[in-house]
């Protein structure tokens, strides 16, 4: 006999930049944090700083924090959602931006659907979405590729395919790179892409150094821009 | 000699549901609305209700509102951004959710980039993003197709292709339909798709009737769900 009601899995947006205040998040996030002690995220330090920034009066010692990253086995995931089945709500967080967007959190969400646990997503910042809307490319159809393949030949083939899908199909193409390889990727894009192809970079979004550049490859070649270790989302569009 | 500094184009998120309060938007939106009298959007009525809800004390008679929809010619667009070149900031709005995401606003943004006008996007709700993160499908790579093609044969071919791209490439496939055709599309999906294909519907998101259903086509066939005239984003995933 099942008497207990399941908890709710809340998908909580995190800030994109350390300099952002709570004014960058909808106030409902604060209300959820007030009521929840159980969190799942990528790193404990980031979860604690998030809670501290959103609600400084929250007692950190009462937080129960579980980590989710590419190393969790399936059995681990089942343990992570156990509090939900005992009636406790859980907040799922990413280190930056929306959980389950370019992060592994979706596996937790999938398990919840399979067990009839309610999932409530709260909207917030995403560097992918902000780059898309501010790129000047169509947002009526688009593809996000995540991190480009590491293998050089596969990656270059992907870049050529993205150019075609942007120019012929008019699907905006979004992608990322590990920040320490940004300059290398930019160099590669300038070498491989047609000079008329239009490239956008959403750089350090929401920070005081935010910059959104949309220019043809020909124009990019004339600029000197250092993207090393800066969060960037790239887009190719028509 | 150019003495005047250009204004800024702010991309402002709108609410997804009439029942939502300002607590569903980051407080920075209110600050932008406080300082801006020029708006571009899809319908005047919706822009006025947005401003009224965000900042009731704002004097409606002082607002300057320009409309942007699929009927504007290119010359119209240039006129729309003229206040920016005279130094006035403009707020670009969608009728619901993020501007430039599944709406024509991106053309304004593109013109601004071409003229060196700064574009500042503010994050907010998007039914597409909320459906993606709450679907339980991967958000590490995905495609948004907008509205499916009207022609039956083209549309059914697209649906089959989405099934392949979801299952073989593991790119989550997102798409929409005009709300009065939702039931028809759902019926079509249940007929065409493999019974093991997993379909998600993000229904009436952020409203009191919000529902996120992720089930196999076989399970969907056993449910009776009325989506008529309700805002829905669909997703097919692995």
C-alpha cells in the first residue's frame, strides 16, 4: 500500500557569471530554494555558493547534496532520486545556466518520468538561448550540437556540414568548445569556412564583458579577438 | 560628424501564461521597462498588457509601439530601428516567451548588428527550452524545427526523419503546431511513429494546468489527452 506522495523534481536555473546578483533570476527560484534541502548538481562547491547567493540565511549544514556527472552508473541515479520517493522535493542544478541543457541532468529527469514523479522546470539564463536570440540568425529552426568532435577530420567535416545546413536549410547551427580551446576553434573556423559565411560568438554573456559579435568570416579575419578561457557559444547562420 | 550615441536593443522575455505574475521574470526586466518607452512587438495589445503587468505605474500614453510580423517589408524594418540611431533604447518583445525564438524578431537584431548597435538579451521563459529540459531527453544535442510543414506528405516525411535523427544520432527533436491543430498532429504522430519511439509533450507550461508527459508511442495510444487550443511543444527523443 502506497501512502506516501512523491516529492517534486525542480529544475533550477543557475547564474551564468559570478558577478550576477539574484536579480538575474526569477524570484520563484528563491521560493523553491527556501523550501528545499535536497540538491543534485555537478559540484558541491557550486551548489553551496548558489544557495548562499540566492538565500544567504539558509543553513548550509542542513543541505543534502548529491553529485551527478558523466561518471555516475545507472544504479547511482536511482539512489539520487530516492528522496523523491520518500516525499522530499529535490532541486536539480547545473554549474551554470539551465540544468539538462548541455549537461547530464536529463538522465535524472528521465528516471522521474518513468516513476511518475512530477518534474517542474523553472526558466532562467542559458548562454545557448541568449546567443541564439541575440545572433540575428533565425530562431524559427535551429540545431545545437554541443561540443564539436575532438577528432580533427570528423570535426572539420561537421563544420562543413553546419555551413551547408545553415545556408541551404536555414537552420541556425549552435555549438561550443572547452573554453581553453576557443581560440583554436575560432582559428579553424576562419580557415575552413567560406568567407561569406556568417559567424556569431556569444561571449561572456550576462557578465560585464558581454559581447555578441555577428560578422562574415571575411570580417572576422580582420579582427583580433582573444577568447581564451572565456565562456563562448558559437553560431553559424544564413 | 556623428555625435549621437546609438541606443541599445534589449531583447525582453514575455510571460508564457496570463496567470503568471512578475515573479516569473528576472527583476532586471522591470528596470529595463522603467527606462524604455519604445517597443517593437507582434501585437500592440500584448505589448501594452506586458508593460502594465511589469510596471503598472508606467504611463501608457508615453509608449511608442511599432509592430513586427511576417508582413513587414525590409524598408519597414529600417524605420523600426530608427529611434536606436537617434539614441533611444528599444525593447523587442514576443507575444509569449523569448523574442527571436520561433518568432520573426531576429531580422531586427540582424539589422542592429549590421549597424553596430548593441543588442542585450535578457533571459526568460521559453516553452521550447522548458520542454527540452523537462523532457528527460538529452539536451546535449537537439534540433528545433518550428512549425511542421503543412503539406501532408512533406510533414509525414519530416516526422519519419525526426524519428531517425532522435534514435540514430541522439539529437532530441523539438517541434510545434498551431494550437487548434494539436490534436490532429498528435493523432498523426501516434499513427506514423514506431510504437517504441518516445514522445514528450510540454503542455500549458508555467500555467496551473502545466503537464509534461514523456511516454512511448505505445503508452500514448492508451491515453486520452485533449490538446485542442492549448500551447504545446512536442519532442521526440531516444
